[in-house]
C-alpha cells in the first residue's frame, strides 16, 4: 500500500497505519478514527492512502504485518 501525505509521517504513525492494515476489517473507518485531522481517503483499487487534500510531497510504502 502506498501512503501519500502533505506532511512528514513519523515512524509511530506509519506503524499505526501498518497495524490498521493488518487488523482492521474496515481500514477507512479505522484510519479516519486514528487520524481525524490528517486522513483524507483510501483508494483500494489503486492501493493508495491519502493524508491531506493536495500537494502530496511525501510518499511511503507501507505493508500490513503478517502473523
């Protein structure tokens, strides 16, 4: 999964995203609840999570943790 953000995301934030992708049945709602002021939307078809509305200056690759 690719994460595009208008700001730098910390290791802690990236770990929270990994955890959500690994454990949540509804990642959209979990991301919205965890990052209410930053998360914008998730495009499951393109496999991209967007933080902010535009000018995505930072891109991260985040993969769910498999047990």
